[in-house]
C-alpha cells in the first residue's frame, strides 16, 4: 500500500510540474483566448487598433491574392528569395492574428497552405548555397534568419493550430518544425549555445515552437541550452560566448537574461542590437508567462526585461534615434517594429506606464494582439504622458562591474537640447568597438559630434549582400574612427577583441543633475603603459544661448608618445583662428594601419596664441570648438575615404589635435552651439562663438583648474579633483598668488 501511495505521489508531482504544458490551449503564445475575446468585444471603439486592423486586412488580402510564393533559397540579404521568405514570415504571423480576431477562415487557410508548402520544401533543402556564415542556414543564408522565420511562424501556427487537422499538424511538425528546431540547436551549437543576440533568436525560436507543439524537450533545450563539452581554457570562446568555470558554456534563454544585461538593463552589445534582440526576449517571455507561469519569467532578475525596455528608450536622441554604439546602422529609431512590440508588452505587463503611451503615440502603430490593444485603449482614453528622458549612468556586465555608458541631458526642450553620450563600457563582444572613453554629442537636429557606427549597408544587396564589410574591421571598429584618444597610431587593446574582452574602463564620477552635469571615467588598460582619464562637463548658463560642453582628456605614460585626439564634427568647416596648409592637388594617407590608412591628410596647421578655434555649420546651426594647444601641436584636418576602392565608407571630415614626444598630455576643449541660419530669409543669427579664450591654470595628477571667458568679459573657473571622487572632500591649492578652494569633485564658478 505504501508503494502505491509513493507511485501516486510521484505521478501527481510529475503532473504538477508539467501541468502548464499539458493543459495548453490555442492560441497561447502571444494571443490568448481571453485576450482575443476582449478584443472582439471592443472592436470599433478603439480607433488606433481599428485603424491598424483595417490596414492589416488590406495588406494580407493583397498577399492572398498574389498567391503563395515559396521559392528555392539562393540569395543573400536583399536578394529576391531572401526577401520573399522574410516577407512570408511577417505575412503569416499577421494572417494568423487576423484569423483569431476576425474569425475569417480565409486567413487560416492561407497560413495552413503556406505551412504545408514549407513542409514540402524544407526536407529537400541542403545548406544555403551562399555558405558565407559561421552558421549557414537553410531557408536563409544564416541560421539567424531561419530563427527569425521560426519565431514569427510559430505564432502563426499557434493561431491556426485548432483549425488545422491532426494529419496536417503531424505533417508540418514532422517535416518542418521539429527538423528546423533541431537544425537550429543541435545542428548548430555554435549558433545556439552562447550568449549573443543571435542565440536569443535561436532560443526563442526553438522554445516557442516547442510550446505550440507541447514538446517539453524543445522547451527545456531553449531554456537551458545544449549540454556540451567546451574548451575550458578561455572565459569566452572566439565568438564571445560566456563559459562557466566547469567548462560548460553558459547557454539557453535564462543564461541570455543573466549574461546579456547589466542589473540596470543595459545590453552589452549596445542599443542597436538590443532593439533587435528585445523582440525574441519579450516574445518568448510572453509565451512562457502564458504557458509556464511557474517560471515567473517576467519578474526574472528583478524584472530585467522591463529595465531593458526603458534602457532602450533612454538610449535615443531627442528625435528617437538610437545612439550608434558599437556595430550600429544609423537611422534606427524607436519606430522599429521590434520597439513597437517592446512598448506594447512593457505597457501591458509592467504597470501601464503612461509615459510609454507617449512613445506609442509617436510610433503611431500597435501590434494586433492584447498588448497592442491595451496600448491603443490607453491612448483612446487620453492617458498618455510625455516620455521624460533623463541623465543616467548605465552599468555594463552581468554584475554591473564592467564599466558602462553615461548620458547627460540638459533638457527635453527642443529649443535648448544638448545631450552627451560617453562610452566607458566593456568590449561588447563581437560587435564591440575599440573606443574607450569616446563620446558623441547631440542636439535637437541630431548628431553634432558623431560616432561612425558600422561599415555596413543592411539588406542592400549591392553592398556585400547586406553583410558587414571588411571596412568594418579596418575602419569602423578602430579607435581613430571615434572621438577618443589614440596613442602612437594604435587602437585600444591593440585592436584585439581577446584583449578587449578582459578589461574595461571604470566610472570615476557621475552627476546628472542641475545646470552643471559631470561625467568622468578612467582607463588603465586600453594601452599597456598609458593611463587615460576623461572628464566631460555639460553646462547650462544664461550667458550662453545654448548649453556648452567642456572636455578634459588626460593621458599619463611612462614613456614619450604621440597622442592624437580626433573630433568627428558633423558639417562644413567655416573658419579657423590659425593658419594651415591645405593639400590642393595631391593627398596622402595619415598612416598605414589601425584605421589611419583610410584617412586622407587634407591640411595641417599650428596655432600661435595658445588656442585653436574651429567653426562649422550643420543642419542650419553654427558650432564652434575652442581648444587649448601648444605651439608645437599639429592641427590636422583629415577626411575619410582613403583605401576605399568600392566606396563603402562615408567621406566624413575630422579635426585632429596631435601632441608628439610627450609622456603626459592634457587636452582641453569647449564645444559651443551658438547660432542659426534661416534658409528662407537667408539671414544668420549669432554665427560666431561667444567663448573667446580657454586656458589651463593648473594641471597635475591631483588637480586640474581651467579658466574660460566670453566676449562680454565674463569669466568662469572650473576646478577638478582627479583622484578623489568624494562629494564631501575639501580641496585647496595655491596657483601663483591665487588660492583655489572647493568641496567635492568639481566646482564651476
């Protein structure tokens, strides 16, 4: 009798742990029966949702009229077969949702018939003929896109599951879904079993189709990764995947949540890739919440996915464009379809924050699901409040101990916006750049001082099939491509990702409040024998029409070096206060490697009065930078485009301050936006800077004291402590016959 009771207990225990899968109903991934019932009941009363529904009907009806097109794969990104298969997974996901919401069987028939076509095609497919990926796909040129296809298609299958006959379901599962899930995981462990945005898509694809098919093995594989023997020597493999000390690679969806984000939601690959990865993160999490609520996935790591959504939205300029950190294509914004999904799901699951509604209002689109419906209803009820972006310092690394990025904002007022982004993060895995202590600067028009982003033309077939170009390594990743210090024409960490993955800079000080905001960070490993320290101060003062930026970059070495500090200003040079010689007929490159081979040396000058002043024009505004220089410093104007036979690079201008044969060097500049130009009246307003003079009163390892003045004769003094980050420490230093005293890291007076 006791044995029978034990058996019954273990049966009940087993049933309890698997109940959420066994009790499954359809739809149950993103849409649910109760959610669909609510949407149907309120159709016609939520304007934005009703509008999107009608637009989607027209779109999918046109696709149905076109017929089902499932070509044999052959093209890279941008080519016909690639784009057709990509179009197919977008279309059938929408068609599945339309079937659930409208109950019109033509949409279910369309999804079913397309799935049957793929089930006939897939068993015949070898590896994609391009064979140009570390993980070659079958439907697409890389497994990543096959995983994209499965994430979307699993949602469509979930929506028509009950419509399809048992025989049809068995066919598509046997010939299509299970083989594809196995191919993406067991067939490509180098793709599936690591910490990377690619693997997030792979985990979500395998897990979501596993949930639809009630396949516990696939779901567990997605959650926990493959069990494999891994090389124990390295903390990371060559592709950047984390490895546990016991040699087992940390993999699977839960490991992605642990290893990809810092505790405050910063994604180590940068906002461009978080924008891409947030879709599978949230879609799979939503599916797990519906089917395996015992995991508490939406609360995992103190609601790490909610933090990730907000960190994504905060890493945008005033116009909603993401900062192009690491490998990023410029122009990506919060209007991306993945961010639309993120805003909808975050609003629905994390407390109905009315600020998210203001983003959704700007997006003008919601998803055709219960999360999108809740957002549309919130907008219809007038609940939206403005999104308040703020100054913030994000930590990097799973434990928040690997540097980070800092954002300083003076305002969310478009007439007086200045935003600084400073990067002192970890390497960022394979998509990281060698750009420690670099910065970019934005106002309401966009970039003032740019980060180049990636050398890539996404989904443009003429440019390498949309892949990263060789110039991404030879130029875009290199230090000289960024607004940061370069020593001896050599990139940080010698341009070696394996070295870069071992080290990171450290935040020294952050203050993101008030009219004087300060961000300071140090790097002792970018170069083996040179320590770097950068302090940036954003100042809002009634004496300046717009906020100004003060930049102090210190380098200290045991030997003499050449120091180059480039400034990638956006626009057209107007004026300098120094003489220079411009090469008018023949150009030479600035160097031979580490990105210098891509720079034309256009002009070289020297300043005589201790300052170098450049003035430029961009997007209808005037800007100036005034820098402290020495008579022997070289002032170089360079332009990108050398050694670029296929015109893969932009021809951007740069201004470089070069100091030679020095152990220690301090670069000080003030950047001032100051005027406007009206294209209609053809009149300029304040085209010249108000800052007139900048000087260094004192500079050593402990303290730096600067002074600058404007044309009206008003003078400011900035005092900095370089080693003591305490807010309460008292500082006193004698400079000549003057005594400077202050409390804390800095004082501007």
